């Protein structure tokens, strides 16, 4: 993997995404979900909320990398909190 400069935060981010996708697949097989309406302006399924949460987490990271000099741990923590909120109440 010498072609990419893996740091601990980026490694944890991608491992976490892989684990979430695996868990969501198993959960969907065991307990299929139905659409529901939360604080998001559309009706979403569990997978929709995961996708929206992951996409917005990427934007949080890009904003912090481009606009601040803060360590990457700040957007990482914010992304986790945001993702949990979207999946739970979105």
C-alpha cells in the first residue's frame, strides 16, 4: 500500500465504513426495514440514512481540511456524532 499515505484517522475512517456496511447488510437480511420519516425532508430507509450520513461526513472532512488547520480528529468526531444522529433520528 505504498501508493497511498495511510494515516491513523483515514485508516479508522475506512475500516469503520467497511464495518458499518457489513453490519447493515447483516441487519437488512435479519430484519428488513421500512421507510420512515425523521428530521430529514424525505422518507428514508436504513440504507438511505447511512448513505446520507456517510456523504455528509465526507463533506464535513473536506470542509475542515480546506478551511481550517485543526487536527483531523475534530471532523472525525463530528462525523461520528452526525452519522449516529442521521441513522437514529433521520
